[in-house]
């Protein structure tokens, strides 16, 4: 898996002269969002702080999604790509996504399709620890960059089909971790604001 790394010194979103929050990809939504993604959710699976609900908090004129994973157990947080559960996106023409984040331990991100949403048996890629430093990395949608974990099971569908009906990115980890997300910009995809 090839991953590109850039260190950051500032937040990913800023306020423009009119006070509207903006990102590198245009105006943010009227309600809290990161790169127009409004639904960053603690699922209640695994011991997390917060335990459920939105992870979005005000941060330097924009928003961040913050969560702590506690204990040695599977934890799950969800980002709905279309900002509602019923929505899906065709990412088959996308090269991947840039993510600005910090993590104190490794975790994984799963690409979950609408037709196979539930269960752990998903295509995933490793999200490396940053040692708690804020970094920007590119995660490719090349099939060779995505794999499975025997512990979670093997998907019954292809990675290519998951890209055509992507409902969400689901972050999973089995170790204590402190996570802070500041950006998640998907190539050739602009999330619709609710």
C-alpha cells in the first residue's frame, strides 16, 4: 500500500470574510461539517468517548471530529458519504481520498457498500498511527491498497462493486486510540449538504 504523508501546522478549514466556513473544496455546509461531510458518528460499538452521536466539535473557525477508543475491543465510528444513511455514492472514477487526522495507534477504514452495510466482513485499508501528530495522507482506491482481516471475515462482493455503491467509510480499531479528524476530501466526489 502506498501512502503519501504531509505534516500540517494549521486546521483544514477556515472562515472567509463573510464568516462562512470554507474548505479547499468550496463552501462547507450550513450545519457542522468537515469537507461537506456532516455525519461523523460514534456507533455505540466498543467503548468510546463520546459513546454515541456526533463527533463534530468546533475547532479554530471550522470543525473537527474527535473520539477516544478505550479498552482492547473493536470500536466503530461511521461517516455517511451522502450525509444520510439511505444515500450512496459512485466512487468508481475516484482515485481515493485525502485525510487530515491524528491517531495515537493504528486503525482501519472500511468501505461499506449499501447492499452489504452490516457486519465486519468488509474491504479495508490500514490507517497508520501518526503518534498523535496532525498529518495529511492520501488513501488510494486502487484494489491492491485494500484487503481483508481474517478476524472480521471476507466480503462476498468485489471491491469494485463496493466503490459503485459506497454508503460510508467506517473506521474500526481494536486498541485504545485518540483520534482527531480535520479533513476527508474524496477525489471527484462532492457530498450534498442536508
